[in-house]
């Protein structure tokens, strides 16, 4: 089972593109005997798709990682995190979590942090515990605009990625996809960098299959 997380809205928005995509993924999946676990469909293959469990995270430093960690159980085989990046126009496959926070934006608890280490005793970066280049190639081959990113930013997304890698990698495959805003969000902000929710959900489905098929690199 792959644990798939997305974030609540932040910064005054009513929606979060990552949460919208996860909701679309759930709508297209099959129910299982666990009410919180779904099976990804595999059209035309006749094979049962991988299991995934959706999880909504608060946009709060430290708390998001704690909620995610509490959801990891004995059935969990990998973790896929989705987060919105308002300035990006394609799917970003994050290569690492950086040991810093500071984005000039308060989290949903009102905490504004600038230039602080997540773990003063930790390494400067922690690498995602899967082959990010192979995952990116898989997305591009499927017609999804994607690129590998070497910076997950300095907000709650990066904080959660770094803390989750520290807690679970390399025992579990841990990956993070930053996704563009929805077209409606982009239009409201006067930009043109939005991505359709269905395409983002398709990217997440590819990542779930990638993790489920053992694409992780446990270094």
C-alpha cells in the first residue's frame, strides 16, 4: 500500500491543487474492504492496480510531518507526497529535501519562519529514496510535462519532505511531486501556468504504480 498525501489550502486560497488531484484520484479508484484504502484502476490490463491510502495534511511546519508519520502502518510500502507550487508550470519530481525553512509566508498556524534549519544537527539535504530520474522519464513518456527539481522550496512542503525522509528513508520509498496550480487558480492570479487536475491526478497515478512496482532506490 502506498500512502499518498496532499495539503490543505494555504495563503488565503480556497483550494489546493494537490488536494484537488488526490480527490480526483480517489474518485477514479475502486473501494476496498478498508474504508480508507483504495485500489488504483489499471484499464485494459486485467491486472489489479496497487493499493493507496489518501491523507490530507495541515499546512503547518512540523505538524504535517507528524500527521503523515502517524499514518504509516505495517502495510505501508512507500510514501508519495503531493504539494502545490504556485510558480511552477509542470510537475516537479523533487530530488531531495533541504535542511532549511523560510519562504516569506506564514503557515496556517500563523508561524512565519525565515532562514532556520529544520534539524540543526542534520545533513544539508536528504535524497529521495527512489530513482527520481526514472520516475520523471516515466511521466514524460506518458505525455505529462515534468522535470526533476533540486529544490523543494522553503515552505511546509520541503519541511515535510525533509522530516519524512529522515524518519523513513531508506526503509520506505519516499517521493514528493510539486504540482502547478489549477487553471482557475492561475487565472485568478493573472498567470497562465495552471495544469488540469486530471493531468495531475494521472501523474500521481503513474508515481503510485512506479512505487508499487519497486522503482525505489534504497540507498
